[in-house]
C-alpha cells in the first residue's frame, strides 16, 4: 500500500499523459454524438422515415429540422454539424451554412397563431412555464420540453413576454398525433388546453415547411443528404474506421470507395514497407558498428559511443535539412557525381522528396536505436564463446555464424522493435523529405488533425496504427519471443 | 587431425622455446618461457593471479600470439596455425557452453565442423556423455544444468573430438569445495583412461598437487620451479615456491659457512644452526631458511641426535581435529607454526609456557632471501 503511494505521482502522471490520450483517441475514433446532439428533433423524426424508398422525409422531419436549425444557428453550431456531415458526403456543409444564413425567411406565423387563437394564455410566458414544469411534461412532450428549456435558459431575456416562434413549432410538431388521453397526465388547466390544441392541430398540415426549406436551398430535396443524416445519427459510428481503410458507409451499406478516393491502405502499406526497409537498413549498418564497438576496450568504446550519440545533440530538423542539402538535385552528392562524370548533368538523380530520401534520412536518424541495444547485448557475450568455438574446430566465419550471431539475436530483436515502432509512427522527417510519395500515415494523421480538422478520422487512423503495432508485437512475441529481446 | 602425430617423441610433445609475451609492447607478461611437456603428461601451471598462466594457455591454443619465441606441437612450430586447425581441446573457466544449443548440440558442434557424418556423430556424443556420466541429458540447455553438470559437459565437449592435447583453464574454479574434489578425481581418472596430454591451469595448490604429473609454478611470467608434486613440496628450490606451496616457516639470517652438504646459518636473533644450502651461493649471503610445520618436533624427548634445539614461547594453540596447530615465537618470529598429529601421547601446549623444540638440518632449506 505504501509502495503504491510512493509510485502514485508517477502513476498519475502516466495515466494523465499517456493512458488518457490513448483512451480519448480510441473514443474519438468512433464517437459521433454531434449529429444527434445538434439535430435532436430531426434525427428522432427521421427514425420513422424509410430511406429505402426514394422520397423525401415528411413534414415532421422538416419541423424538427426547423427547430434544430434555429437553436443551432443561435448557438453557432450549424456549421459544425455541416462540416461533420461533409466528411461523408461533400456539399452538405454549404447547405447548412446557406440555410443558417437565411433561416429568418422561413415563415412560421401560422404555428404561433394556431395556439394564440385558441386561448390568450398561449401568449403568456408564465403559462408556458407552467406547462413545462408540469411533472408529465418531460414524459409526454420530451422534445418540446427540451426546446422550451433551451429557449428559457439560453436565449430568453427575463423581460421576454412570449416564447420565440420555434418553441411553438416544436410543440405543434409534437402534439401532432397525440390526443386527449395522451395528455391527461397533465394537471389542469394544462391538460385541457393541450388537448384542445392537439385536437385542432390538423389545420396546420396545410403548411409545408418542406417547401420553405426547398426554397432556401434546393439541396434539401436530395435524398442522399437525408440518408447521410440518418446514417450518421447514431451516437457511435464505424464510419471513421471504414474511411481509414478506404471503405464507406454508403446508401447500400458498407462498400469500397471508388478507385480515385482510395488512399489510406496504400499509405498504410507504404508506411509498413518503408519501416521494414528502414529497420533492415539499420540492422545492416548498425550490426558491424556495434560489433566493432563491442570488441574495443571499454574506454575507446565509450568514445565511439559518444560519436554514435552525437547526432542526438543536434536538432532533428537540422539533421533532416542536412539530408536535403546533400540529396537534392543541385546538392552535394549530385554535384560530385556530375563532377566525376558518373551522372550526366541533365540527368541528375532525384534522391529527395521521394521514398529514397525518406529511407536514407530516417535510417540515419534511427540508427543509434539499433546500435545501442546491439552493443549492449554484444558486450555481454564473453569472448570465450567464440574462442571455444574456434578451439572446437570452427573457422572464424563458422564461429561467428553458429555461436556469436545467435547470441546477438536478442540485440537485433530489441533494436528492430525499437526502430520499427519509432519508424512506423515517424512524422517530421517524411514530412520534410518525403515529398508526396514518401510520406507516412502519420503525415496524414497530422493533416487531419491540423488542416482538415477531421479528428475522428485522425483518431481512427491512429487507432489502426496502434492496433497494427500491437498486432506486430504479438506476432513478434510468437515468433521470436519477447523474452529474447534484451535492451541491455 | 593436424596436430595428432604419433611420431613425435614422448618427451617434448609440447614445447615452449624462449617464449615471450607482451600485450602492450612494454611489460612482459611471459618472460622467456622454456617448457617441455611429454605426451600423455598431466602438467599443471600453478601461480598467483596475474602470473601469466592463462596467457600461456591462450598462446598454446592460438588465441594470442607469442611476441617472441616458438611454440611447438608434436615437433612442429604452430605459431602460424590458426586456432581451429590446432586440434586442441579447451575447457574454459566459465565453461563457455553455447547457451542457445542443447547439450547434444554442444557436443556435436566440434564433430559437425569436422564434417563427421550423423551416425558417427551421435555415437560419439553418446559415448562422450556416458564418459562423464551425463547420459540422458542430451536435450537440456546448459542453463538447465547445475555447475558441476555444466563442468562435465564442457569436459565432454573438449574431449569428444579426441584431441591429443586438452587445455583447462581453472575448470573447477566456480565449483564448491566438495564438488571440486570430486571433479578433480574424475578429471584425473579420465586423463589416465584416455591418455591425453593435459595442460591444466589453477591457482589452487592442492588441486595442482593431487592431480598433476608435474607442476610448473609461475610467478611474474617466469617458471619458478617445474617438478613433480612431491619434490615441489619437499624440495622447493626457492623461497617463492616454498611460500607458495603448502605452509612454511621462514627464519631469516645470513650464511656463515658452507661445508659440503650443510651450511651454517646465523639468524638475525643470533641463533646458529645448520641447514641444507639450496639456493645460496656464498658465505655472507642473506638467506631465508624454510622449515615445514610438520617437521618440527615439540617433544624434546623425541628429538633425534643431531637435531638443533631451540627454546620457543607458546602463543596460541588451535585444535583442528586431526592435527594440533601451535603458534610459537621462535628466534623473534612470532608466526612460527608447528603442526602435530593428534595422537594419545601428544601434549597440548599451554599458551604462555616456554618449551624446547627442535628440527633436523635436512629439514631446513636455506633459500634465497
Ligand atoms: N588482453 C589483455 N590485454 C592486456 N593485458 C592483459 C590481457 N590479458 C592479460 N593481461 C595481463 O597479463 C598478465 C597475466 O594475465 P593472465 O591472464 O595470463 O594471468 P593468470 O595467471 O591467468 O591470472 P589468473 O589466475 O587471475 O587467471 C596480467 O597482468 C594481466 O593484467
Ligand atoms: Mg587466468
């Protein structure tokens, strides 16, 4: 217990800085509350709409949409839901923006008059407050209650004598289809007044908010728009994940994206292949270095180790930029090749802003992570093993292959895990020297986080990356055995 | 096998000829080593830490090159033969069993690299394991064996390819005393049975004395004495060997006279007595006289004629079971030890008392100072 207390600060730190962002990312990758949150009435009305038939949703949906839009515009949220839906079907964002701008033009006087003509109390704020503070209100008229609360808490000034129009629209929408027996739970006089309003509500059926909306933006007549809203109204969605593997939740269910839109699987594949290439390059370059270091006396080895670590003393950006200087077409290497005559001046090699550049620069940057574990493992292999092998008759190469190399494998294992995992999530270097063809999945993730602001997709891509790494780790454990990995 | 020549003379199967070795080019770790090892001999290199024993072994095995001089195996210089062609078996102090191979694979390794076919290989491995009483352990990993078992496997592996020469560098150093004594016996036994030549390195003198045909005592890169165990113990040629092998009392003084077989020594305390002149050349030389603790008689009645008698003060009496160990002050030396057998008529000395002790001149060796 006391031990737990002792590590508590660290534990909390790890939880806050490490575990919670991952959990948040996992959550964001499926989270989709925004549509129902901002369009509660429309989405609940859409439940009754059959998207299979190619007809527009009914009037109830448009009444809900009106209420939702008014509130959303007041809260300046309509563009957010627009952008969210725009990820799924391009063009929706502008529909919402446009509609929000001209929502005032929608004429809903008839709804207000329907109530006020019945009884003057409907023009009295105190009466409305009475209706919605009735215990039955939340159960029988949930949407209207929510709307009235939103109005009275967020928008109403204290001196406002009557609710705003959209509250009438919401109540009218909800009373449609109810009769006196449904409303009998209310106390008097509310039960009677509501029943009266409900009985005659049919009169409002002539008014078509649908038409009004279509006039604001004809796009509201597009069935795909409504299908998109309906598909993305559940609070959790697999859409981001589908998107991340080049699939989409189309009208007909899950399907592959069109050829031109498929990008992520290619980038995932490229990230994987390039990370493996970088890891292999690090093994080939790092093994001899570590072998050489491990055979030096300790003092000299330490000196060389500092050289290995020297790159860490300079900024990553500087190192990466240095590669730009070296590799670009007017760069040092090309200049030398041309000067020596190996390469023609007109055919200078393209070594940067492509996969080659990324692999070269990242191998350089990650090499120490291969050399260090290799070195520390090799350091623990006593020279007696190789001597024993030789004394038993093995020549130098056989002794190395059969005795030294197998014992250095844990170092290769540790170095590979380290380099591979670092590589697969690398961002800066591919961003700087990768061009278009040499970028990694993390560059897409960063793009979605900072430019397109599609955090859900970024989270899904990130989650897939995490899963891929965990899966590889598991496979690795199966094949090599994680016990065989020694970091030092 | 490259080195396995039966035509080589029994004497001088392995020869070091004026071999010198320096690691840094300045200090000589091995200084002018001349050593001839007979075929089938069990020769032990004994010496304190850092005296160059391992270096000699490594030069013989081919892992270090001699800075100067020749090493001959079966009459042929082997300076330019790489280690894996020398056909010398070697047992390392830490056993150096390959941890990623099973016991059987470890043993098969030298046979595989010699391209011996599978059936014969398996036969030899099985026989080698039986030889060290480890049949049935084929599938184990070295890490699953006890220290003693690992030791046996290392031994079996060094012998499985039937080398004519086996080198062992403190092979028993990591074992506890009991196991060590047991393994000493087994190694000795194997040596007798197989007739291989063994060069054995240790800094445990008991081990050296019990196992070897001859012992080379090393100090500071020089062989101080090369002799069979009994001679080494009874007739050390210099004071280093006398000190290093067994327990020893030293009394320092100068040589007053040498007449024939005996020298007269005058101790710093003024006492005069006679001793064998071993390593003193001239009258007036300083000398250390060495007397073994068990050659001193504490019962004056039993002293034979011709013995030198001297009085001693008892400082300490230790009962050790089979022997009594008495510390005396003799001629100014307070570390003078006497060992007496625990016999019914033996007196147990009382600390503080003064007694008369004595020894024979033949048991005193006047050595270099
Ligand atoms: N690789 C080396 N480089 C430099 N000096 C060395 C090396 N190996 C040994 N020496 C030095 O050579 C001397 C003799 O070493 P060696 O290992 O032969 O001693 P040893 O008699 O085997 O001692 P021990 O009983 O402790 O094993 C020592 O002073 C040691 O420091
Ligand atoms: Mg040694």
